[in-house]
């Protein structure tokens, strides 16, 4: 059981979203920074939890039943998922090399971050819901949870563990802001932005490549 939760922590942490992290400094410079930050993160967490449980309980269980008669299904899906992750890594690498990559929220998103707290929570939920549909790591993590013969409570706890880990870096930005002396908070947020600009996309490239190769290797070995 501990292996399941450890795997969810690792997979959640690997779901790096530089733009999502970049949203936090914007919210922390607004009035009532903690309220607004946690409104956005709360909506994101609830959305991840609901999407995860639905995916694990629905898709995971169905694939488990189908796989009993088609052993090739999951291994083939892992290979396809690995190829997609490698394509994502290659695409981001090309954007970085051509200087088209950016970790800053778009003007459209920045404008929406001025909404009130309830709308901000819904924005966080909607953003995560859309991202989850296209997130190979999320889909495979939820399928794995659904394939295990665990209770509904354990299933929800595993999804919640993934969701918490996936938002850990956003929470870290809030913690950096809270722990910094009042006069140094602006400088601390500026350092976060510089770090994201310099290493954010590179980290996604490395993580996507490692996970992509791992999925392909596991798929080939279990065929």
C-alpha cells in the first residue's frame, strides 16, 4: 500500500506545470494574496480529485476488465503514451531553441486572474480539468489506481495524494512568499520568476523524456 502512495507522490511531482507555477506570483502580489492563492489552488485540487476518481473508477476498472481478454492493451497504450511524452519533450525543446517558449501566463490568463475568489476557484478547476484530459502521466496514474483491487476510500486517498503532490510546487511558491521578510517578498517572487524562465521548460523536457522512455521500456517488457 505504501508503494501505491509513494508512486502517486512521484508521479504527482513529475506533473510539472511551469505556467501554473507562474500564476502564483501574480496572485501573491494582489490584495489578500493568501485567500486568492488558496482559492485558485482549492479549485485546482478539487478538480484533480474529481477528475482522478472518475478516471480511476471508470476508465481504470473498464480497462482492467477488458485487459483480462486482451493482454496487449495496456502495454501498447504505455508505448503510445511514451511516444507522446517524447514528442512533447521534443516540441518544447524546439520552442526553447527557437526562443518561442514562455512560462509566463498569457495576457488572457493574466486578465482572468483579476476575477473574484469564487470565479478564481472555478478558473483553477477548469484549467486543471482541461490539462488533465491531455496529461499522459495523469491518465496512466489514474488507470493504475483503478486497476488495483483497493477500497473506494483507498482509491480516493491515492488520487488525493497525487493531486496534492501535483500542486506541491505551487504551494512551495506560497511558502516562499510567506516565509520571506515583508520587505523581501517582491524580490523573492522575482527570483521565482527568473528561475522558472531559466529552468522551467528544461525541467519539463527532462521529466517528459525520462517518463516517456520508462513507459516505452515497460510496455515493451510486458508485451
